C-alpha cells in the first residue's frame, strides 16, 4: 500500500508539472499571436500620404498619424480613432489640407487628437475641419481633443462632445515659429448651422481673440440647437472698448436655441465695473434663446417625511404668478 501511494503521488506530481509546462507553452503561443482587430484600418503605417477618401468603416488604434494630405469621409464611411489621432503636416506650400466629414459620414475620436504639426519649415498651423451634409456625424469621447487654430464648421450635422476638449496651442508651443503668435494660439473658429450639438463634461476654450481688435464667437444659426451639461465655454463679459479683440460670446440667431445646464464661463476677464460688461450670451434676433438652467430635485412629503404618491409640482416666475415654462423639455 505504501509503494502504491508513492507511485500515485509521483504520478500526480508529474501531472502537475506537465500541466504547468503545457500551460506555459500555450501562454507563449497566445503572447505571440497578433491582437484581435476591432475593425479594418487601411492605414498600417504612421504616415498618410496624399488624400484619403473613406467610404467604409475604418477603425484605427494606437497611432497618431502624420497626415500629408486631405481626409474626406463620405457617405457610408466612418473613421474611428482610438488612442491616437491625426496630426496634419502643413506648410506655406500646402495650406489647403483639410478634414471633411460629408453627408452620411462619421468621425469618432476616442481618446484621440486632431492637431497640426509645429515642426515644419515655414509651418502653417490653421486647419479647416468641416462636418456637413445630411446625417453627417462627429463624436468626441474619453479625453479626445481638437487642438489647432482654423475653423470648426458644421452644417446639417450631429455633434457629440463628451469628456473632451476643444483648445489651441499655448504661446510657449509656437512663439519661436516666426508666426503671428496671437493669430495662432487659439482654438478653431466655431460656426454651426442647422446642427444639433450636445456637450457633456467638456471644455471649449481659447476662443479666437486678437489684439488687433478682432475676436470670434460660438455662432449658432439656421435652427441649430446646443445642449451643454456640466461643461466650460470660453465666453466672457469682457469689454471690447476697454480690451479690443478680447471679448467672446455665444450667439444664437432667431431660429436657434442653447440650453446650458451647470455651464461655467471665463470670469477672469470681468471688467471692474458692471457698467463695462458686455454679454457673454446674445440672441441676435427675436425667436432665438439662450437658457441658463440649474438642476432641481424636489420631493413632496407629508408631515412625517413620507413621499406623497400622485402629487404634482409646478413653479411660477417671481414676482408674477405666471407658470414657468421649460422649453428644453416642453414642460
């Protein structure tokens, strides 16, 4: 019985060793296997040379591409960039490179960046980014960023910015390039027409300003809607009279509306006197509106603190008795 038990113990030990060896072998095979792909990506290198027109689904991960050309995303096409992005290589001889999401196309930046390169000879930093046409879509998420001077135009588009940032270069990043620093250290000019935009926990900063007296705004036109939640918009109450070219506004035309929930703005430029303040939010025609809203959580309870089922809450506009209206949800 003792010899049999010894043989069984040795056999069991050999089984454990064999299992460990085979387990290590399979682990080595898995380690050498190529990672699974979430989707097709035609760009396998780090440089995109020439124009790239996308008409199918492209999912590209882990690479910040140098782009020496124009990218067009057309109907049926989509480009999803994960943990990477696009860095456009532009100079004075190649100022026309652009990024375009056309009708039926979609661009998704997932922890990815769109920017322009600052290390070219005779650099040109401005980029035209356009989302235009029926069912054109642009999404930013998980720390994505747009970082370039130029233009961010949208027409008949759907935009979603979540946990992301629209910004520009700092002075220290571009001061030695021989360019007009003040003309290149801001985010792109923003003009959205017939567009629905949602901004969640995101930042739109460094809106264009210039000491020459020119400045820019966030412009909504042609029945556009902006829903911004828990976000920062770089508009301000600065005075163009006191500080020419340093004032930015959120502007809506007579057919557009903005709904801002817990949104903060740039208060560092407030003039000392309220008499010198200029509006940060401006409807430019009757019919347009900018709604500044805050969250409210109301509960109806009895004297014992127990919620009352079927109760109704309404609010009035003080000092009148007019029932308050909430145009974002029709209440």
